[in-house]
C-alpha cells in the first residue's frame, strides 16, 4: 500500500504546477490533502474518478480557507467527515476513514503563527487529537494518522533550532506534545526509517528558503504499533514543486 500526504496550499494551484503528473507517477492507493482552499466542485473533479479514486472532503465554513480531502482507490466501510468536534469540522480539518482491517485519519493542525489566540486554539486542538487517537486505538484496529502537524519535533527537523526556539511550530510545549503522542505508542515512519536524515517538508516563501534548503519537517505519517515492521520506505518528493510543502510518501504492507 502506498500513501501520499500533501499540504497543497490550494489544490487548484497545485494542479497548475504538476499535481496530476505526480499522481500518475507515484500512483498512490491513498492520498490525503490539507489546505485544499476550494469549493467542492473544484476538488471533486471527474478526473479523479477517471483515475480510479473516490473522493471525500471536509470544507471549512469560511470559503477559501483550510479544508482537507481524501482520494482513495478502495471504498472505506465508513467515512467520518469532520471527525472530532468544533473546529475539526467548522475549519475543515479532519476526515477519518474506516476499513475492515485499519483506520486512517487525515488532519490539518492549526498554526499558531498569527498570534496568541490561534496558539491557544492550537493547544486545544492538540489535546483533542491525543484524546481522540486514544479512543480510536480502543477499536483494536491499526491506526494511521497523516497530515500537516505544524510542529517540528527535534532540532534536526528544523534548519535553525536556536533562532526558532520561541516561534510557533517549534515551541517547547508543542515539541513536548509530539513527544507525548509518540510515547503513547505511535510511530513516526519517516524518522523510524531515516533516523539520521535531515530532511524538510516545508519552506517559507521568503528569502529563497527553499533554494537554500532552510526548512522545517512538519508533515508526517504516523502509525500505531501494529504497523511496526510493515513500513518499507518513506520519502519526501521534492519535484515537482507544488506548494510551500513537499509531498510525503509511505510504502507499507497491509496489517
């Protein structure tokens, strides 16, 4: 099974920059997008069905804001759009798919960069994700969680850890939450398979950050311990450049 996750920073923009070519070349079984920023008619295009995918979308109440989408080759037994409560749905941040043998959750975590109010919302969201993931694990099915987490976990996951120590996305409290999440029994597939690789998934549009590879690793695919030993490969696709994020791809065996 191949899984691809991407914050596309506007799905229409990503399409114009080579998204369809990427999907053709990678041929993933499951695709998770964050920040689709488009109405349903501009996301669920007939081309997806022609390529063999079923689509599921969670739109924000505010037009052109946030939004997540799943495109999958196999129909799930259950789809919960806006899984969670409050802004999980109203801000278009969550879709949970249930299959007979596993669960997969697509999430777009809030950013706290715009100020204290949004940072507080981010912490509330983190608390809810931890509680909900604990509840999902009680279903006794292997769980996968993918998306833009908006947190760089370790110093090797960010180009300048000292200068960013007081910035949202690398705050001690955020990093501690991610450590706690992993300690609950979740696997960070990329770091498990590439323990020493300094690779990023997001770069600022400012100051030629991408060209200089001054980035952050904030996009993840996680799995419960059931998946340990089943992950074969996890990699970042740097070409084509579709947004300020790069796609993350995971290849693994079914549970």
